[in-house]
C-alpha cells in the first residue's frame, strides 16, 4: 500500500510544476535572502513566486531577476494561496535599453503597473502578455514618448473591451479601472513636447 501512495504523490508533485514565458513586472523583498517576484506570464497571467535564496551571491537566480527581464520560467504551484515557488529561470530578453534613460524606465514601469491593475491574478490573457512584451521591446530601443504612452493605453483599452471612440483611452480606462497610476502625471510632464523642445534648445545653445 505504501508504494502506490508514494507514486501518486510523485505524479501529483510533477503536475504542479508549470512552465511559461514571463516578464518580471515587480520585485518585493521577502527576507534577507529571498524575493517575491511578480510576473506577467503568457499562460497564467499575473503570477507571484518566491525566489528562495535569490539575494545570495551564489544563488542560481543571481543576475536573473530584475525589472522587465523576460524569458521562460518554471514554478511549483502552491497547494493553497497565490504565492508559488520559483523553480527555474532562463532569461532571454534583458532589455538593457530601458536602464539607459530614466524616462524609459518610468514609462516601462507605468505600463507594468497599469496592466497589473487591469487584470485578475492568474487569469490567462496571451494578448495582454504580447502587448506588454511589444511595449517593453519598443521602449528598450526607442526614445520614450507621449505617443508610446497613449498607444499603450489605447491598445489596453481595446483589449479590455472598454474603448470608446468618443473619448481618449485614458478616460475609458479611468472609468473602468479607477485612478490610473500616479506616475502618469510625472510622465506627462517629462514627455510633453514643451519640455522636449526646451531640452533640445538647451543642447543647441550649449554646442
């Protein structure tokens, strides 16, 4: 009787290991050595995992977990609750360009935060995953702009089914989701044409 029970448990544990493409959208310190990693995944939507020992220098996760990194992960689903255990990470998209300019980092973080407020945990939506992936890839290689911000909001509103052609996407999202992330106001100031023109003018006079 013992062997069949042990075998059944092994099969059950194997079925709890899930793999998917994923993007790091938030990191939270759990202990002196461990992190909670918030992912937006292709197959499982928003997922939270514990990366045990990730803050140790010799951890297999060292250098693999940072904002906007993307690749394949596997995790062990919790038997109860939403906090799962990160098992393996294979990063493919490092998106170094997002760290070269603060406005790009801020806009990428805004996209992640806005998306996080728009969906329920562990609700699969490959279309939204693809939207975030494309947005981050664009920002990693292109100057951040108001056009990029508004395009992301417009695409998100359409995919959520709340878009209204009579008003801007931000109005539709505000009505559907409530207050938008506070960082949006900072982004509007940083990316406004007036500020960009002033910055370019200063560079011209300095030459």
